[in-house]
């Protein structure tokens, strides 16, 4: 993981609290290669942790409070008591902290006061899970500093509940789980029902890229939650616990009982689950043609059935997927903005990226940012004084 976030968190801690941090932790963001909006339907996803991260430097204090300073928000500070009801704040970033702490307390874990300094380098509003990275990093810090003994999967579940119940975004488990449990150099095929995972190696001939169209995105809102409600409504109509248990045939048999929007939302989830499992086989067999087909089909499904793409993301995916090479791309993340993920043969990267930047920027009059993604390990302890 990059050292810069950790070093900045440490120096910010020292300037703010006039002492040295006792611990430093880091948790990565993520990019999802395929499997969108399947996690809260008990389905399958294929994300990987990336080298962009959030770092926290911390030390116990003798107060019953959490005192936090955020480098990325002009060293804005927040303080809240842990022996009183924890309320939401008008400072958006601190609600992720407050939600995590509230979950530790609600589950009767013995924690004390903590001073923390935060620094991250995950581009905000890009769908690369800066929020999950922050949640997991704080949860790991609390778990380690107060010797609570929770496993990475247990921390991921705690962080998911914090985002669902405190922040108000009804996300699935994927973002928190890959941030907590990611493996270096491997994507993880995660079964979101039992949280089992299998390491998947992306073909060495392909470069993983993240493409940011630089369009503002807001995830916590009615549209994301509405998609989840449609999926749950479809599952109830089919008489199953979750769309993980549906087949395309069983869904189509109930089509007349569903409004067109709900049917389309469910069709995306059912077909996307199948694509994730097919991607495992394609990667194992180094089948570049099938990988390209799966990513292109996933983007089309998100555009036409789940209706969460944007004009800019459609433009990026269409340009890359129409290339004669094995290059492929799709929108990644919750939708309504964010980034595209691309897999491009190494020898084609320069050509395709230059063409993409030129045509995108001339079309939208907005700069395009392309990141070369390194697949990272999950949350880790960096320093203990």
C-alpha cells in the first residue's frame, strides 16, 4: 500500500493531538470486475482490492470520546461521546465513523476513547468505495487497539450494518468484505450468501484499468435504495428468499405478475449472477474472447435493465468494447456515475487509452482520468509503537 497516506495520517495526528500515534492502519478501496447489485441479492461478485487506500493513525485517550481529524477535509475535526447516544452529524465524512462506533457499542464490545487522524487517496465520488475503506480501517483500528478479537469477515459485516442502519445506504456486503479480506494479485469470487471466496487470477496478458469520467456521483439516495426494493419485491413474487435462487426461466414465468421495471431489475440480477460464474471459468481458461463478451454484456444489462449507467460511462464502454482487440470495459460500482473498469491487452493500452482520451474529451469537454490499478491485499496493521 502507498506510504503517503500513512505518513500523512501520522503527521496530522501529531499536529492535532500533540503526541505520537500508537498504531497505524490502512484499508483499500476496491474495483468490481463483474457482479453489480448482486451482493444484496445473496449472489456472486468478483471484486479486487486496489492500492488506493484510507489510513488511520490513532491512540487511546483518557476520555470517553472519539476525537477525529480528517486531512482530506482541510483538517476538519469531530468529537462525539461513546457513553451517550450517537447521533448523525452534518459533516458527512464523520457519519461513517459514528456508524461504526455505534455498531461496536450496540454489540456490547468494550471500547474506550480514541484519537484518530485520517488520510485517504481514493478518488472521492468515483464508486471505488472510499466509504467502505474508511469504515473498515476504523473497525480494524478499534478491533486491534482494544483487542476485541473479531475476524475480518465479522468486521466487514459490522461495517455493512453501519452503512445500512446509520448512514442510510442499503448496500450489500461486497465493498466492506473485499476491503477487509482482499488478496494481493487476485480478485475474489465471493458468494455473498455464505461469504466464502475463491481467489481468481486475471489473465496476465490483460492490464486492469480504472477510467474516471469525472462526473459527480452521489450513492446515498433514493435511486440506489429503490433498486434494492425492486429486487426484494421480485423475490417475494417468485416466492424465494433472494434473487440468487431465481433462474431466468422462473423469472420469465412470473413476468405477468411483475411490472416492467421490476422485471427488468430482476433480469439484470439473474443474468449478472450467471456472468460472474462464467467469468471464473473464462479466467481459469485464459479465454479472452469470453471475458470481453461478459463485460460488454454486463454493461448492456446495467444500461438497459438496471438503468444505472450514464451517457459518459456508456461512451467509454462502447468505444472500448467495439475495438477489434480483446479490450473490454463496463461500468463498475453502484451506478449513477462513478468509473468504468477495463481489461486491455498490454500491447494495446497506449493506443486505446490515447484514442479514448482524445474522443472523450472532444465529445464531453471534460478531462478523462485513467488509473493503472494494482491489485492489493486487504486491511492491515502498518505500525505499532
